[in-house]
C-alpha cells in the first residue's frame, strides 16, 4: 500500500494536503509532517497544506491557494475519512484523492484509502511509510509528526500505546525533534484553561455504577472564556485516571444548542453507544452529537448498564 502511495507522489507535480476540520495535534502534525517529507524527498514537487486554523496554529500555518491549483493535482486527506468532516471541500477538484486515517469509521471518500485503526495516530502511519521507503526526514518535519504522536497518545498514556509508538517516537527524535521543545509548545497552559480543569475536577458527577460525567451549558464556555471545543474535547480526560471510574462522558452545549458528546473508557469498548446515537470513533475514545441534555441521560444509562453488566460478569 505504501508503495502505491509513493508511486502516486512520483506521478504528480502538485500535491495538496487536507485533514479534518478544527484540527488537533495529529491532524495538523500529520499534514505538516507529510508536507515537509514530500518537499525534502521530492524537491521538484509543489506541496500545499490547506484548511481552517485554530489555536494549534503554532505548529505551522496553512497555505492559501486558488481553485485552479487543483487541476491535475494529487490530494491527501489525513486523520479523517468521512466527507462531512474534511476541511475545505475543494479536494473534490483534484484528479486523485488518497485517504490516510486511523479512525474506525468506514471511509466514504477517496480513490486510494489506507485505514489502520490499530494505530494510535495518523502521524504514526506517515512515519511508517517514511521508514519503509527510506525517505529522509528533518527536524522541521519531525516536530509536527512528534506533536501528532504525543497528542493522540495523551503523552504516551493512552491504553493503545505500544512498542511501535515508542519506536516511531525514537525515530522522530533521531530525526531532530526535541521532545522537551514539543512538550513546551503543546502543554504550557493559559491560566483560564488550568482553572477550567479545576472546575471539572471539582464538579463532575457519577452515575450508579460510576460513569463520571459533566453537563456543560454555554455558561461554562463563557465563564472561562474558552471555545466549545476546549470545554468538550480538551476537558473530557479531567474525569479520567481515577480509581473505580472506568467510563467518563462529557456533554457540552454548542452555539446551535446541540450537545457535543465526548466518551472515554479505560478498557470496555463504548463505541457502540456512540454509534447508537449517530456518532463513532475509536473503541475507547469516541463521540456523538445529541439534541438535548435529556438525550444525554439516555447515553449515561447505556454507559452505566455496560458497567452493570461488567460487574455481574465479574461476580460470576
Ligand atoms: Mn488522529
């Protein structure tokens, strides 16, 4: 599969790299890392990275390009494989679209699709491709890729971290990425962000079988002066890492009055619950969107009964 992708890179002169909307460290890191990888190994090619920007833009800025750049171009779509989540839909103008992703959702887009759902980060797949094809990588490319690996593995804490994760990290450090520099860049916090964490730690509630949860209306976002995304995705793991709490859920109202749901689990797969409510993701980290906080109670009930079943199995 990597060979097919390398052949396609060889074939095209213009390469444009997309990824999901509201990029996280892995989406941007994979995108900027792949851009640099192609630039230094194929200096005759012109490579662009496009999409929306958010507070991760310190990793690198996006290119602004005209529609005609897509004529006869090769497009990569990284860290996402479903159409509605892709940032900048002009990828449709390209001649060939390659999707590289590590999420469980079945792809609904792409001429060449590479999904490795056991991989912790999309950056890990990009690095494996580089390694297997003896591509050169420098510090400028290694830093965003290591940022992707670090953020999607929760600083090497998440349960699916394995030997490969560390091999890839070692490779990136050998290529010049300084892990302290990366941590400094990623984890020095704003005061309001730190205080929001305190708010979560002090206010989460528990269901009967200890699903930890928070229901955040718009006042939380406003009080701490952060985005909905920060309250939702960035805070969910404040409820993790506690003895006796195996599942945690974060329900956050957005501007449209919908409830953004982030679900996490220590070991039991919860992705079927996310799917039941129209969402998806990974086995232990997934999400969905709900219409109301009443619906959130149904999700909590389903999660709680997973733990109830687990408890009964344990007693048998
Ligand atoms: Mn990812």
